[in-house]
C-alpha cells in the first residue's frame, strides 16, 4: 500500500515536471486570465515605433546602395533627420509605410531615437565616402571592393556597423527603456485622451520597437515582399538566432506580459521583462557568435570580412545591453579590441587565436552549445 | 519498506532523466554513444602530423620544381623544356589533390590558396561563360599584352587567369611555344609571376602551419568553424566539387546534357580523371586516417555507427572503381564514354549523401559551407 502511494506521489511529481517543462514559467497567478496568441490587444497603439523601424530599414537600404552608386551626403543627412522628403521608393519598398508616408512623420527621426546618434551618423557618413571607391579593388590600406563587398582601408563594411549597431542603440535600447517604464508606470487610470494606461502603452511601445508583426510566427520564413515581415533585430530571430529559439520566446513573453498587465499580475509582467531582455541581448550575441564562427569556415575574403563586419556591428549593438548582463565590461572591451582590428591582419593565421578568443567569450558568457 | 524506497528511487531516476532531457532542450545533440572514449586530440594530431603538414610540405617541394621548370620553359621555349614543365605541372597538380581536403583550415584560407591556385568557381553554377575550372585566356592574353595586372586582385577574372589553369594554358595550350615569339618579355614575366605567386602562397601556408598546429589540435569541439567541424565540412565540400565542377557540370548535369569539355580540371594537361581519383583517394585517407585507428571511421565506430562506417568505406571503394573506369582525357570521355561517366556520377552522389548527411549528423557537425550571407 505504502509502495503504491509512494509510486502515485512520484508519478504526480513526474507529471508536475512534465507540465512545468512544457509551459516555460509557472508563476503564481492572482487570477485566471487567457494569454492570446497574437498581439491584438484592443487598446494597443504603437504606430510611431513601426515608423521608426521602417525608417531604420530605409536608411540601411540606402547605405547598402553604395556598392553600385555614389551616395549623397545630403540624402544621408535628410534620412537621418527625416527632413526634405528623403525616403524614396528606391530604398523603401514592401514596408508597412510607404516612403511618402514616412516623409510626413517628421516627429519620428532616427537621429532623435538612437542612443549615441553621433557615432552612428559618422559610420553612415563614412559609407558615403567609401562609396566613391566602389569601382576600385580593395587591398590592405586601400578602400574598394572585395568581391561584391565594399570595404574601407581595413576591410570593414561601415554599413554593417549602422544596420547592426542600431539594433542595439535604437531597438534594444528603446525596448529596454519602455519595459523599464512599464515596470513602474501607472496602470489604474487611462492616459488622458487615450484608452490605455501608461503601463500598457509603454509595454506596447516596447513591443513595437522589436519589429515583429502582431501575428508573428517564429516558425515562418517570411518573404521579403511581405510588408509585415519581421524587421532588423526581429528579422534576426530567424536569420541567426534560431538555435536559441529567441523569436518564439520573446513574442510569447510580450503576449504574457501584456495580458499580465491587463490583469494586474505584476510578477508575471516582471518575469516577462526578464525573459525579453535576456533573449534580445542573446539574439545580438548569438548573431555575433555565429558570424565569427562562420568566418573560420570561409575560403574567400569577401565572405570573411563580411562576417567580421557583421560581428563587429552586433558587438557594437551589445554596448546597449542591460546593466546586469552576463557579458562583463572587460570581456566586452576584449571583443571590441579584436573586432576593430584591420581585417587584413585579423584574417592571418597568427591572429586566428584572437578570433577564437572572441568566439570563446560569447560561447562561455551565454552558454552557446552549438 | 526497502522495496518502496527502491521503487521511489527508481521513479526519481526516471523523473530526473526526463527533467534533464527537458532542461537541456536536446536539439541537435549527436548520439553520445560513448564518444568520450574517442581521443579527438589524437585524431587531430594524426591529421596534422601525418597528413596535413607533410602534405603541404610535399606540395611545396613540387611547387619549387614547378617554378624552376616553368622558368626554364619561359627562358627557352622548346618541346624539351615544355615536356619538363608539363611533367612538373602534372606532378604539382596531383600533389595538390592531397591537400585540398585541408584548404578550408585557417592557414590555407588566410592565404586564399584555393582561389589563387586551383579555382573551381564555387558551387553555384550561374555564369555560363566562366565557371567551374575555366581558364580565362582572354584576360591572360590581355594581361600579357598590356603588362598591367594584379594577381592579388579579388575577382573571378583574376582567379581564372592564374594558378594551375593559367599555367596549363601558358605551358601547353594551343601554340604555347609559338606564342612566346611575340611580346616575349611580357609573356615570360607573366608566366613567372603566376608561378611565383603559387610559390609565395604555398610557402605562407607551410610556415603558417608551424604557428597553427597547436591551435588546431587543442580544439576538440565540433561546432561551426572548429577543426573537426571544418574537416567534415570540407569532406562534404570536396564531394560537392566532385559532383559539380569536377565531373557533373562538364558532363552537362546542370545544362540539360550540354557538355562543356573545356571546363574540366586540368584541361590542357589531359589528366582530369587522375586528379579526381587522387582527390578521392585522399578523401578516403582522411576518412580512415590510413588505418591508424584515429580517423573519422574509428570515430563513427566509437559512436556506435558501425553500419554507417562500413557503408561509407565500401562506397568510397565503389566510387573510386567507377571513377578509375573513365579513361583520361575526360574532355573526350564526356561524350565518348558517357555511360562510364554517368555511372561514376551516380556513385559520387551516393557517397556525397553518406558524408554530407549521415556522417555530418552522426558527428554532430553542421554543414555550413553553403551559408552565404545575403545582407
């Protein structure tokens, strides 16, 4: 009899483990509520974040034209500050907003949204200069093309620092900022003139800056013609962060958190904040890690320098990680020191250990086992 | 009571197993069939000391001889010096097949050895004019007549006008000797520059292995970019090159049967099959580690994959036999011996699948050489 009881108890425990394992986090719930499967909360409003992410894509698309044309410094200035109707069909297509619409949203501008905006503007300006070398063949000390890639004198693609760096300085930073806001904002009264509370709205803005659609499906390979496709860091959930399952995890946490806020379940909200912060940072880290690993498989400099540039861009983005990040300041500095090297030098066999060191920092810090 | 405790313990054991499996999220983990018993450092040490370093060193010697023979031919072009140069070129090209399996490791990639010495054009067959093992004789002749060129330039045009294909064209292409009567000085300089560049890159790879050996043997992981990851990837890549640029493409497998006889490897030296056989023999050597019990075949056995191992081993032998059954020159056999070529192609495909799919998954290696970044 006792044996039987113990067995039953054991089986019950087993059952408990099984469900807890399927369901991620089981928090104490003050009351029952349903977490929806898409971000269709009635009073959610975050258009300006979608506009910002669309502008980010337009800006980086323009910079990437440098391989085939001389970029205009004026256009870069205008796009950056969203003045003079600079967004054009040519580099803004298949997005939620048309270029004409983006041009009218003058209150939204990358220069005002990005942290350390000056630094990123400089990278973009550098790309303008490099575009004049697009017909030259690059060598060490000489800008130009390596295969199809347009690089500076040291093999670096500046546009990668802009595109990937802003995933940290703009997206990650804005998401974190709004999550932090939502952790303490008022959730009792609606913001005057609106149907949402300050807490709900901050949460929605955080969601919007991630750049994924309301009905995001992490298992789907979105075509680049779909206007509501995941963008920038949201696009990297699939492009490079699949091994860590970042997309599904982040999206689920946003849904859970918003439902929790609606039901005043603040411990669930806080758990969601922790998850989102962790996985967004990890998305940047796993991308840098993957590119560095790939650089060790490349036979050609074009692909290898591109890998280095991507990894450097994602590393720059990681500067905007949370204060309690597992990535220490000392290790972060090591990564920067390695990736700011002249890539014609970094590719040499004698420097293989430097790339290995950077890979190992990512691997051990974040526990990547692939 | 004792019984009950035992039962409880048993259940806890079950629980913890489930719990572990679940918390680890066992994604692509390879079968852990006791591979702890396999000494991967010994495996890598074997490859470095018995195959890679001796392979590159032997290649360096053949390249020295090739450079000397090329210079002798350029200085006094005659049937006699030409024959010497052809022999040296064939010998060096043949030895190259014994190192190609290691050309995705850091010393060779940082020297861009493959691109500059034996460019196969990659695995995407898009450009109809120049692809596979083409020779860009137009650019070569243009480089000679203008005297303006940069062999370290990073473009397909440049890759297709240097290395073994260029030497083949310059030493034994149409009217190779007669062409030295016009623009002699420039032609001599060019052929010497091509040989010089092969030598410089080879010297760099040999000396770099002196620095790289320790790094290579000390990393026993199998993630993307690791030595084991790269070795398995390169085996799969070599099979893809055999299936594509070496045999399949010239045979017309990508062009509805339209044969491209001039795009075989070693077109001017008429030894394409000899080269392909040497390449595959070396691949088998990498796989078996020469029976040293330290190779991938033994690793698979330790992982409990004896069946796969014997399948791969016998498929190597079958493929080699079918490949050897094609007579050189391949440029001729593509049409004259189409059945033999087709048979070999079929066996190559089978071996490719075994290595690229089964062996890669058994060893927990991700095939990453097709990872072309789009943005």
